[in-house]
C-alpha cells in the first residue's frame, strides 16, 4: 500500500515537471559507407518486445557496412514501470505537444533525430493486441488487430529511397514468414491509410516521419504471444530483413534462435554505484541491505542499455527494462575524497586493491590499510576488533547469509576514512 501511494504521489509531482529519464542513443557505423536505419524502441512501456530487441541489437551486433542508430528506450520512465505511458500516450504527441508536457524534451529530441538528413528509414517497435488478418476470422484474428504486422500509414511516399513502403513490407513479411514458430504467428502488412481514416494515427511518430518525407513504419509483434523470447526473436528477425533491403551488412555474436535469445534476455550485465561499488546483476540476490549511498545525486552506471533505478524513500529498485533485478536498502554517508593505498594478503600473495572493486581469493585473507582507514567486512563479527584492517579473516567465520550473490561466495569489504566518510567497497570472491 505504501509503495502504491508513494508512486502515485511521485507521478503526480512529475506531471508538473520533465520526465526523469531521457532516452539513450547508440550509433553503429560500418567501415563501408551505406544507408542509415533508425530503430526506435520503448515508446510504450508495457510492450517489452519493443525495447528488449534493440537492447540485444546494441550489445551483440556489429555493423560492417552502413549505419545503425538505435534508441532502445524512448519512453524510459514508462518502460521501467511497465506502463503504456505514465504521462499519457507518447505516440499521440507528435502532431502537437505542450511545453508543459513532461515528454516535451523527449519528443523534440527524437524529432531532430528522425529528421536528420543521415536517416534513410525509421522503424518503430511495438507489441500489439491480437493477430492481424486482412479478413475477419474472430475477435483475435481480424483486420482491427495490430499484432504480427508491419504497420504503414500509406502505401508510398515521394522520397528518393524506400518510397514504396507497401512493396518493401510485403517482401520483408514473406521472408520472415519462412522462419516463424507457429503458423498463427504469420506476419501481414497493415495499411492504416492514416490521412483518410485514422485521426489518432495522425498524432503518431511514423505519421510525423512520413509527412516530413521520411520513410517510416512500425513492427508489431503480438501481445497474445506471452513468451518474450519469441517476440524479441521476431523483432530481430524483422530488423535484419530491413537491413538486408537497405544493403546494411552486419555480424552478430550468436545464432538467431529461441534458445540463444532466451539466454541473452537473462544477461543483465553489471551496475557500478558512484564508481565505488560494482555489482554483477546476473548473480545478485533479490535484496541487499545497508548499501552506502549519498542522500542525493547518486550515480548508477549500468552496462545494460535498459538499466535504471526506481527510488522509494531509502529503497532503490534496480531494473533492467520492466524486470525487477534486486532491491538496495540505503545507508547514507558522505563520500570521501581520499584514495588510500589498500592491499589484501592471501595464501602468501599480496594484491594491490587500491584501484580495484573486486578481487578473487582462495583462502583466509587480511586487508592492509592505513591507520586512518576503517575496514568493515560484511558478515564477519568480532567483539575484539572495531576496525577489521590488518587482522586475518577466516572464511569459516564469515556468515554466508551476507554474501552479495546467490552462490554465497562473494562478500563486501567496505572502507571508510577517519571522518566516517565512505571510500569504496571491494567485493571479495571465493574462488
């Protein structure tokens, strides 16, 4: 109840301000010149196929000819909350948007990217209801459905390149329909005939693009396909076919199949906090207590494009897209500006950890630090020592419940200066 009330108050206050999180932009340029494809994901936060696919595109594809511009998280505030649009529907703000709208800067910035002379074609990624069929079959399979379709606003536009949208999309649909999991997953081409039929679509991103002579369309996988792996597979398969149409050449570091996509969707990367504490998000437990943080302006650096943090008072929910990875309970400290010489002794070996955030050990260890530095080994308790520097720590004496990771083999060693300001955390991993 508290979380729900707090979120409502938070969102109410945000409606009077700007959005908290801005989208990220990634560019991949081949060694050979060629056309440029703009891929936009995450305009609707409850359509994860539309933002997890570009995150894989960013991390695992290399462009060898042509160019790729990727926006994985256009509506980032909504993506991490799994909401269509916490500031209302972002895809209905491209014809007009008030300067007071929280999405104003995002809309203005993405418009500039869309209208860049460099961009030759725009793909907007979605998950839509049902399965599109040109003729009525039932309430799921019908012409009003949006899922499993390439959506165009009109058949063609007057541009030098990629002007015949209907023909291009039909070619792409025929290609991807040779690699579908089930017959009902077949893709079609849906022409909304926006100018004459659909007043709401006139407010959309793709219609904005084509009215400014930019070829654009939407890829819609079906929300009725509940397996995220399959939706991401279809999105990537379709993007690849458009790259082939455009002569964009690429390499990926995996075979495009269901098994590999499922594996990649579970790779969350790492989080570094204030450059002083690094967490492997693939292994982390669901909850971490008493994490040293500043009261304001903490820096959370994710290796994953969809990484973000939602704060509820002193609890920080770590997100990858709409996936909840872990919760951090804060303990507030000022940050030290000191950079002391720190070492760890283990098994007749001395390792300099002055510039390290993690270290591997096999046996008992000793942290060596200057006298004005306090060491706290989380999970180790001693009535004799208030400062756990320069004493041998036996592995058997560390409470495994305090391990940072699920495998119970990694423990935090925290460092503070003589004014009780936080220096950093070094993660000691038992190998």
